[in-house]
């Protein structure tokens, strides 16, 4: 999968390139709007990550020109200004999704996956990891064949973590996807932490191999320990 | 912009009413002159008619068929008939008599026989030498012979009188206008003088010196009104500038804390060597502070947008108890961790209209605080009800409460009572009132 990243801030650009390369994408970095536009119109990409504030030609302008030329590839817009008008302008110009800076990398990578998957049937993820098994129909969970009692919230939390197994999810993503909190300002980090701690007790305490891990400063992940 | 537009207001005002006044005066003078002319003509015509009758009696036909004017019969007073212009025509169009004053001239073309309307009645003509003459035509018969008479009187005295009036007006009018104009200018300048002093004062007002106010002469006139409105605007500006200053100071203070943490954690970790786990921990700790910064910037942005009135509230109607239960269910888990007892009760019938998301956020914040500041095994009671048309959510916790001297500041942003204050018992009570715009008040017990 080839991704074009148009970002003028060198540190951010390099970090995005490295992070996405680590996820096995083929990343090209364009530090200016002009270069980004040139690359986008001359080479095939599967997705473009486009900063809205660029020196010279800004993101909205580039995007609307690309769209006018009939380019259909998914575009993820990065905006520094948390203003409704910006979003409207970006979406009007033809962005498929937008992310407000500063964002968590986990969030960016999740959005990119969603955009690349768009339109294709979702490959069934077996909700199973190590000896943990989830049944979405009966909403039951078992570890080592032993049934675990989870509250509804804990079940949703575990489901989200297992669906994203191997990847780090931020508290913000959990707040939005599991708690359905749309605003970043609602302080439920403590709430999330308590739920994760309880979940960890129920899932991992009886087992030697831990599944639920905290990545300090970033979020949580479910993975098998190496 | 035209030359008129470049003038000052008082200049324009003066010019305008001088122009208007000139128009009125010229019309008036013209009317008066025309009226005078008509009156004088009427008098002249009246005299002509009288004179023609007198003259008819003085005419006599001699044997040669010539007409004579028998002025010798007249008394002394009437002798000055002499300057009259007189013509007598026969029915066939030959001149029977022409007064000597006319010389070689005449009083117009020969009258046509019977019924030429131009030859009967009054009209004004001009003689060959330029003298304007008013003439009257008459049919007459002397001893049975039909005769046409034309009697003329000079109009010159009449015109002289007319022009005298016109010239008197022409001299007086500009003087009057000049007088009125200059008086008007002075009056306008005096009336607008407060504007000058207001402008002078306004020049001194800057963002740093918003305390200045415009001087107000007469608060009841238009300028006073303007000044008052301007002063009120200045007051509002001053308040919002103060707010902005406070906001900037608060914001930089709040941002400094996580920034300092990031910096010192980074610096200290670079001074020693550790293993990967150590650095992972350091980076994680710095990221935690970065998250704090992100959240702070977010809320600062929200606040400044709210201050600017750019937040659109999404109104809907919903039962308040549902909202309270929802907020409590989110926070409940925190209370459980501290063995606190959180209860929600109230009237399900209390329906409010407001922005559900924002109210939910406010309530979650409030409950989060209640849990944070209540001791282990404390109680948090949430009660929903209504009082005289106002719905309320009453949150009672068992925290230390807010000391009386801090209560007025509770709604200030970033405000936090010194955390070292400890106390016990039934501490804080909050009542958040949701009106239409969501006025917020609280009571303490």
C-alpha cells in the first residue's frame, strides 16, 4: 500500500513516515504543497495524508484541484485548527476524513486502516487471542475454557481491544468508540483506567500469560506476550 | 468624493440651508416683483380707460375730415394730457390724427375694419425709439363717422419703479444671505464643538488606556447620546480586554505546569544512562504530559470560542433524571473504587430544554470532582427536581466543602480551592439550574 504524506513540519513528517513504515506501508513524504500536488498527480498512491496548513498551496486547494481532475483516492486531512469552518471546507473540498492536530498516532493509523478498507467487505476477525475467546452472539467470554463474567461495558471494551489486537489504542479512541463520548473535553480517562484495571484482573489474573498491556503515555493494547 | 462631500459637517449644513434659503427668497422676490408689475399695469390700464373717455369728448372733425384735439376747453390740471400718444384711424384705414409726440412713429399697423381683436383692448408695445408704451384701442364715432382710436401711455415710469424694487432686492438679498449663512455657521460650529473635544479625547484611548471616557456636555441631546453609547461600548471593550488578559495569564500559567514537567523529566533522564525500559518509561511520562497539554489547549480553545459566542447550542428536550443517571453511570465506577456510595433519585417528570451534550459534560465534570474530593466511603447524592418552574440537579458530596470566601469565585475558570484544605462532614452542595440559556447557581449548606 502506497501512502503519500504531505506535511511541511519536518519533525511531524518524519515521525509519520517512520510510524507508517513500521506498519508496512510504502510512504512518500512531500514537505511542500507543490511537491505534494506534483507527486499526487504523477504517481499512483492508495491514500493521501494531507496537512491543511501548508506554505504556498494549502491542503484544501490541492485537494479540490485533485478532485476536479477526477482523482478518487481516499484523502485524510490533518487540521491544526479545531474549527467547524475548517472541517466543512476540508470535507467540501473532498476529504474522506479529517483528524485534528495534535492527534495520537494510534488514531491516525486506525483512520488510515478504515479508509483503505472502505468499500471492501470487512475480513472477519476471529475474536480469539491466546486462550481467550469471545462470543458476540451470547456475549460471553472465556479464558482457558473458564467462563469470565464481564459487565456490558467491560465486554465492549474487551471487544474493541481484541478487534485491534497487536495495536495500541488511545484513551481517546476508547472514549469515542466504547463510551460514545464525542467530546474530547469530557474527563473520563480515570473511568477508562478503572475499567481496564478491572478487565485486566478478570482476564489476566488467573493466567500466566498476560494479554492486556498498558503503553504508558499512549494507551492500551491486547497482545500475546513474546 | 465631491467637493461638497469633502466639507465639514458644519460647512455642509451652512451651505445647504443658505442654498435653500436663497431659493425661497428668490422665489419670494420674483413673486413680489411680478405682483408689483401686474398692479402697476392695472393702475395704468385704469388710467388709460379714464383718459380715453376724456379724449373722446375732446375730439372734433373739421371740414377737411381731419380731427382736432380741442385742448383749449380743458382746465389747467388736465393740460398734461399732452404726453399722451394718440392715433385716430378712419374706417378705411387712413390716419385721421396722430399726436405730435409720436413724430414719424406709429402705434402699430393700421386696424383692420371691424372686429380685429388686436385693435381693441389693452396691450403693450415698443416704439421705434425703444419707449415701452401701453395702448388701448377703441371704436368711436364723431358726428356719425366711425373712427378708431388708439391711446398710449408711456410704461417707462412703471418699469422704473419695477427695476427699483428689483435692484433693492438684488442688493438686500445677498447681504441677508451672508448674514444668515455666517450666523448659521457659527451656530453649527458651537453646536458641534463637543464633537471636537470628544474626538480629541478619543484619540488618547488605546487598548492599554481603555479607562478613559468621552466628556459629555448635554446628556439629553444627540451628541450626549452618542457619547454615552460610545462610553458604554468602551466599557464593554474594557471588560472584554480585561477578560482576555486574565485568560491569557491563566492559560499560560496552566500550560506552564505540563511544559515544566516535560522539560525536567527529559533533562533529568538525559543526565543518566538507563536501559530501554527506563527510557520507555521516560518517554511515556513525557507523553502523559503532552496529553495533558492537548486537553488543556482543547479546553482553552473551547473557552475562547464560547467567549466569542461561536458555540452553537443544540437544543433538545429530555428528562433530566435520565441525564443524571447517565452521567452517574459513567462516573460510578470511580466512586466504587473509593467505596463511595453514589445515588440518583428524583422526579422522572422533570423535562428540560437545553444542549444535552454540554449539560452532560458539565454534570460528568461535577460528579468527577465530587468523587475526587469526597473521602473514602463517602456519600454522593444526586437529586433531580424542580422548583418554581426551574429544574435543578442537586449534587451533595461529603467533601470538605468550599470555604465561604471562595464561593463567589467558583464559576471562574481554572479556579481551584487550595487542595490542602481539609475538612469533614456534609460539605458541598451544588445546585445547577438549567434555564433556557442555562444560568448556573449554587447553594451551600
